[in-house]
């Protein structure tokens, strides 16, 4: 039994070290402005430099954290979450390599489980037994974030004397992407379709953020997940809009709108979760002090 446990521990450490190397190879070129030497699926071509830098920093920090026992499972879970939008944008871009982030996702989840099974089970129980209704908190946070972005788009369009231009254009592109066959022109359908997608997406992100906030109230190390959550959300949302630009007249201005709107939404969602989880402040200070 002891031999099997030791072998399992060594294997997980080896997998962790390999994953750390992979994310260092993928992350450092994003920070320096180059392309990965052999992991071309992680190049993020067409993304703005700032988003590549943010993701690169997250990947490098996550790679180092994978080798630190106290935060390894949180780094693995955060990087695993990052692989979801990575796989989606890779598939939607039409470039090869979509199986790479999916394979990394499986390995990261395996590492998170096997590095510290008791801590992983504790995270699960913290969700199942949490006194706060996480789903309700997540939906409220998502509605707050989605509304902030919607209001931001509304005022940008209003200042440009094109009311509802952004949601109409994105809705048209969304329907064109999902249903390539010609459809009758219907601005109401476009706005309604994009608005529905927009709020559902934010509700999902809000639920993950609420769960992360609940965990962080008990374990300060999970605060690392906040940074990775934001990076993953930015990558996924920008990647979606960037792909829609190919079938819409939004142009290069779209990513500035998305970035600003998402920053506003993130601040608003974070303020809400900060207010309903008062222990976050103490745990944040605790994490910074290295306690």
C-alpha cells in the first residue's frame, strides 16, 4: 500500500512538473511578445497584446504555483478553467490543436484531485454545505455584470448616434454563426438573441465567481482563482467577439468596447461579492501577509 501511494505521489509530481513546463513555454512568449516554439495552439493569434500578456502572466504564475504544495490544487483548478475558453476559441477559429487544451484540462483536474484529495473533497463540501445560496448569488452577480456591459454598450452607441448598434450587430453575427442559412432581417430578434446569450453567459461566470468567493472566505489561497477566473473570462468573451467581427461591421473598435465594459462589470460583480462575503477582506489581508 505504501509503495503504491509513493508511486502515485511521484507520478503526480512528474505530471505537475510537465504541466508547469508546458504553461511556462506557453506563457513566457505571450509576455515577451513572441510565439511558443512548439505549442502553437497557445499562440492566441489575433488577440490584443494586453490580453495575451494577462494570460501569459496567469499561465506563468499558475505554472509556478503547480509546484507549491499549499496552492497547487487551486492553480490546477484555475488553469483547468482557463482551458475551457481556450478550447472553445481554438475550435471556433478553425485552427488545429483543439485537443491540446482539452487534454491539459483532464491532466489538470487529475492533478487537482490527486495532489490533495482531502482538500479537493473539502472544496466540494464547501459548495454543497455552504450557508449562502451560491446559485442565487451567482445569478445576481451575473445580472449585475451583464447589465453593466449592456448599459455601457447602450451609451457608447448613443454617443455614436447609433442606438442599439452593438447588440444588434453582435446578435446578427451570433445568429449568422449559429444558423448560416439566410434569415429575414429582424433587429428585434438580433437584440433579443444576443441579450439572452449575454445574460446566460454572465450568469454562468457569476456562479463560478460566487463559488470562488465562498471558498476564499474559508481558504485565502483560493484568491489565486479570482485572477485566473478573470483572465479566462476575458479570453473567452473577447475571443467570441473577435470571431463575430469576421461576420459583423464592428471593426477594431470592438475589443476596446469589450475591455472597458468587462472591467466595469468585473468591478461591479466584485463589489457585490465583496459586500456579501465580509470575511473576504480579512482573508485577503491574511493572504498578503503570508499568514
